[in-house]
RNA sequence: GCUGAAGUGGUGGAAUUGGUAGACACGUUGGACUUAAAAUCCAAUGAACAGUAAUGUUCGUGCGGGUUCAAGUCCCGCCUUCAGUACCA
């Protein structure tokens, strides 16, 4: 029988909870270490074995650092605003807060069973008013801020107002978007309050604007770009369409450059940084203006290849471009209108599946080339996107493949401007080693030279200038949902006003229904009390709205990423009623030292959080701009789904081996009904879902064998493995070690219990080593040299592995050590003590028990981490490859303690060496740094 | 298409970063204990060939080349898988 893990685990979990063992002292004179997991959304399905992978790894580091003498902050909490609880509320009428509370309770039970060392006194929940009060506060801060490009930081809006009073919008061009109105100081002074407010909205870091958004009719809400996957909503897979709406946005684009440049210095995984770089998508080039024939208008295009300006043969505008209607000639009008209507109808999804399709229409208008004054036809094509650059391109068919295809398709001219390059078949897109030709003053220049020269000439002419564009869009911040943070804003004559800071939190009101209202307003429109009384400074009934002192409140709520963009600071000082975190706490903990989470958050949470941190840093509210020193992406644990195979239109299921060449429909079955050998438990199946009771099964070798496929773990695929079941059968320590043993932490892998007995055996063996029957049995004698060697080798290896985050190999190191100690029959106290502390981060319960059997109190605070003794680490011999006259012949074991002369002797003394030497005396023996012994005869 | 990661036994995965490939574990086979089973312990286990045997030889890290005394590791060219992204001018 194995060791009594159930008793032990229960005993210590109770002990830790009662003694508040993991509560963190602050401040402390110890060095700090902050290790954090991305907090979970508490879903109704509970935790599956995939969730804890990262938590176990971070818990191991946290426990290790504690033993190493660090003051470790290792908190946990819940990202508890979210769509599923709201959808459940819509279906059942149960308040999302109740659903959330229930789910959190379940999560907590599951987490506690795995023996995590979280300091629960610092728990945060994003849906708790005492928490989202500060989310709202940061929103207000962003509202009262603008980005000063000259100082390259965010500043208070008062500084902008001062500027406007003195200079108007002069010198602010670089700060704002192209469509920002301009004014003089005088004009500013003459504006009324509302007009001023509207102008300021063009500068505020969170602002209200008419934006084209991803509208999901099925969910009744707006989705962020990263919540839309392949044209359908990430959650639920509903279709998404483009729609213009008045929305709150966050001016993340102001930080595009800093977000990009900041990446270089960060210790985050390179693939993740690359994803963020692509997402920000910086392109350097220039804007070029083209005068329209017979018009005052100029069309501005963005290009990354100004050097190819002489290769332009036509212009293409996006169908949504604002001047399309104005430009189109009467003859072309019908055709153009039809094209615009048709492309507006095409969904994102269709656009994507028809990438190859070339479509477009001529407007009838012409532009003039800024240098040659040639007439260039203006076309419309949906390969040009309204939302990127200026929504217009200069088409250079010889240098861009899409322009080339478009030109070929519509028989437009193609002009070659590259020396010695054939552009009859395809465009020449390479920049390097290309010489510009046929381009007047640019002839003979390279890409770089030509680019610089063209931009200079265009700038002198006033027809263009160097420009940079980003793919990164401002983030839409409004959601038409109930279960989110209320936006602390009310409206006077449609102009947004902040709810005063001292009145926060602005708490979520009760509503009669969680659906949008009949007239399409968000769910908060259903609230009876949702108006702001500016006299009393409180929420009052909607009926009292008089637009004099009582005004309507904002009905949108914040998106899911709002609360998760700053939560790591709240853990530092979770109970503080006066600040999001106190100064003392912020200056002590500073930033997260190690952050663990999935790479799926690369362009969402991790980018938005960086944005907010830069902003808070600009306002001197946090000590560092970078919130996480080191980041590790743990790989996802996938499920191994099981399938039965049904013959269509029957209740007959074929065992996997019988399906060959037959038309069968795979049907998911619950993985808990399947053995490790893929045999289906048919009786269990019939009990699981009664409609299988009259099914027929065609067996092979009297067994029904299921098919397997690796998929994401999900309730609907019946492939979820609950960690509780593993804890029941093997214990939490085994689960913890097995999840680490599965492979490198960063790697995605399917969950498979095939190997778990190996880890379980190891813990039992380790236990038995120090037990005689049921009795604890250690020897106080001095351990043998071999045992000490085993011990110190293991200390060194495991310590290195934890530092390098190679936790799978450290589990192996423990297994090797236990095997060696077993064969040495070593049960010495002096071995067990350090080994227990070494193993404690991985298997805390069994180690606490052994530690107390050794006669000590809880190891968490009393034990210090062992240090390897180098005396026991040296091997007696080292193996060197030996080469003769530069040719390697064989490997020779040499004592490490030998001097250079002695090495020669050792070489000479070896039989095989002698036979190679063939009686000759070596001229010299060279020991080179890479451990090769060279013998020159 | 672009960007990134990865391809090693029947399986999960090691390999001190250029130096005995396959650690550790699962699985499999054989053995011990047992009336029996479970549990536990011991041994073998990349492939092929030769040998009664100890052992020896050859081949082996997706494919094809290259550098080197020496390549899973470095270089060049391919193939495959996974992830992100996509008419981004």
C-alpha cells in the first residue's frame, strides 16, 4: 500500500489555513519576490487539469524562493466580470453576482486541494465594488489626460487647456488625429462649455467617438478586434458585422511607439514579443498627395515605397473612402454605387475566403502625378482598406503584387522602373539589391537613397512628407452588457462628465432584465435608478431626470480587459481603502518578478496592461513602467477526446477497428468512460446518457475500442479531466509532480494519465525509504560518501533546474536520487533533512509530514534551502575524447585531480593509447580548453 | 503568403549548448515473492546482422548537402506539423 496521502494532505491543508501560514509580511527587510499567475475567470465548469499547470509551476517557484530567504508575494484572485455569468442570468434570471460567487467557491475548493501557497488575504475580484472603484478611478484619470508627443508622455488635461488658452491648437498637430478641428486662442475663448468639451474629446486618452465597430447581433454587443476570430465571435461563434456607433475608446495608439520599443528590453518570450510587434504593425514610409484633375481636392495616400513614385500608373481608393461619391463622374455613378453596395454586403468572412478574387471599378476621375503631371486613373477596389493608412494607395504594379494583379485584371498600364528586372510575369517586390531606373532624378539610386531623396523633394513641394502608420487601432472600451464595470460618466446635453472621484465606486444598479432594452439601449437601460444627481452627488431614480441638476448616466459598461489591466498592483495592498495601492507597498513590491500565463493573451490582456502601466507611470503613480520583469507562457494542456462511430441513420456503433472504408459519424463520449487501453465501458455509457440504452455495439475481440483525437479541453467535447479525481486517486503531491513531469512547461501537450503511476511510485518509494512498516525510521549515523554524493548532486541539479524553469527534469532528478538511496539502503537523517526541503516546493504535503516526523515545526517558515557542497560534486574521473595528430580516436577517462604532467602519464599508461602510439614517444600532449587531449606523435 | 516555434525509440520526453544519443518515466517481456491476484522487488528493452555465450559489427535524432578529428546541436537548400496574422499599401 502507498503512503497515506489523504490523511496527510488534509492535515496540512487544515494546518496551513488555520495558522495563516502563507500570509505575507510587508514591509520586510528580506528581499522581495513577486510571482504571479494570470488570474482565472471563474467559469461554471470548474477547474480542469489544464488550469493548474501554470499555478503549480509558479507555486514551486514561490515555495523555493521562500526557502531561499525571499519575502514572496504569491497571490490569487478572480477576473470575475464576464459573459458566461451574464448569459446564465439572461437564461435563468439569476443575478450574475450569485453565479459568480458560487463558481468562485468551487474554484477555491479545487485550488485548496492542490496545496497552493497563495496568500488569500490579498484575494481580488474584479467584480467587487471595492476593487472596480479603482478601475473606474483609472478610467477617470485617462479621461482627464492627453498625450503630449513633444514630451512623449501623458499629461493632465489642464496642461492642454492652458495651451489652448494661450495658442489655440497651434503646435498640437502631431498630437491629434487628422480630423481634429483647429482653433485659435481667441476662438477657444469664445467657445461655450459644451463646445470646449467636444474639442477636448479629440485629445483625451479615453474618449467618445463615432467608430466603426464589430457588432455582434446575437450577443447584442460590440466586440474588440481580438474578440473576433475569423469573422465570428470568439465566444459562441456568432456572426459579426461592421457598424458605426458612438463608443468609448482608449487612445492606445498614442503609446504605439513606446509599446513597440519597450519590448526590446523585456525578458518576455521572443515569440510573444514578436506577436505584439506584428500587432502594433509599424510601417515607415511617407504620405503623398495627388491633385485631382479639375478639382481643388487632393488625395493623400500612404506608401512604404516612396522610391517607386515614378512607377505609379493609377490610384486605388477603399470603397468606404469619403470622397468616392464626390469624385465619381456621372457616367460611372451607377457602376460605382453598385460596387460599393456589393462590397458593403460582403461579410468579413467572405472577404477572407475570397482573397484571390480581384474586384474594382473605375471612378471616371483622374489624378495628376505630383512630379510628372501624368494623368492617373482613380479606381475603387476592396483590396484597399478604409481603416489602414489613408484608405487610398498609389498603385505601383511593377513593385507590388496586388497592384500588379489588379492592373493585369483590368488591363491597366504597368511601368517598369527597376534596372535589369523582368516584370512581365510578376511584380518585383524586393527592396535590396534593386536599382531604380526610368525615374528621372532617382535613376541609379538604391531603395534607401531614393526614398530619402523623394521625401525631401515632396516636402519641398508641399506634396507629401515622411510618415509612419500603425496597424494598432484605438481600443473600443464600451460594451452593451450588464456584468461589467459601470463607466463613471453622466451626460449634460450629450456631453460626457465624470462622476467625481470621491463618489466612486459607481455601483452596478439592479435591473429587471439582463437583455438590451426594447429600444436597443444596453441592459443598464432597464435600471430604475440610473441617473446622477449633481446636487446630492448620488445615483437617483431615472424618473427624476430634469437635465438641470439630474442627468442620465452612461449605460455602457467596461470591457473584460479593464479590470485585468492593473490587478497586479491591487495584490500589493489589497485592503487599502484610500488608494489603488499605497505608495509604501508600491515602492516595496515594485513589479511582478515572474508572471505566468498563456500566450493567448499576447495581443489582449498583455498589451492593454502594458498600455495602462505606461500611462500610470507617466503620472508617477507606479515606480516602474514595465509591470512584469519576466514572463513565461505555459503551454495549454489539451484533452484527448474519445469517439464512438455511428452508422448514419441507425443506433449502431462500430468499434474503431471496424470502421475502415465505412461511412460513420464520430460521436464524442465522456473520457471518464474509457480505459487507458481505449476500451469503452458500455454499461457506464448507458447510465451516462439514457438514450444510448437501446444502441447496438459491434465489438472487436469482445471490446468496444474508441478513437482518440487531441482537442482543446472543453465541457462540450466531454474530454475534461477534473483534478479532484486525480487528487482522490493519487493525491495532490502526485498530481503536482506529474503535471511538471509531463514535459517542458512552455509546451502544449495532451493530458494523458498513462505515466502517472511512475510519479506515484516515486513518492511511495521516497516515503518507504524512511519508514519501517508504518513506523518512521531514520538513522542518526553518518551517511556514506555515496549517499552524500547523491544528495549534493541532486541539490545542485534541482536548484539549477528551478532557476532555469526546467521543472520536468528536476522531477527526474528526484527519481534518480531515490533509486540510488534505495539501493544504498540510506535512511539517514542527514540526507533526509535537506532532501525534504529540496522536494517541498514540488510535493509540499508529504514533505511537511516528514519534516514534522523529524521533529520540526512547519517547514514553510523555519527551513532554509540546502546548498550543495562542492566536495561531493566532483567526479573522480572525467571523460575526454583523445585525438592523435588531430584525429579523434577514442574517449579516455582521466582523473580530474591529475596535473598536466600526470595527464601525459595517464595517456601513456593506457593500453589502447599504447597500441596507437606503437612504441613511439609522443612529442607533446596538449590539453585544449574544449577538453580534447591532443597527442602529436 | 508572412512571422514564430518544433520534428529524437512503441509512448511522454533527456542530452552539461559541438564531445559515449535515447537520462528519467510509461509500456512491453522475463524472473522473484504469493494457493492466486494486487502491490512490491530484480533484470532486459533503438534497429539490423554475426555468435551457444560474454561480446562484436553496421545503421540510426524529418529529407538532401556542407563545415569539423567529432554534428540531434553549426551553415545552405527542402519537407512536415503546430501557433499567430493576413488583400496592411
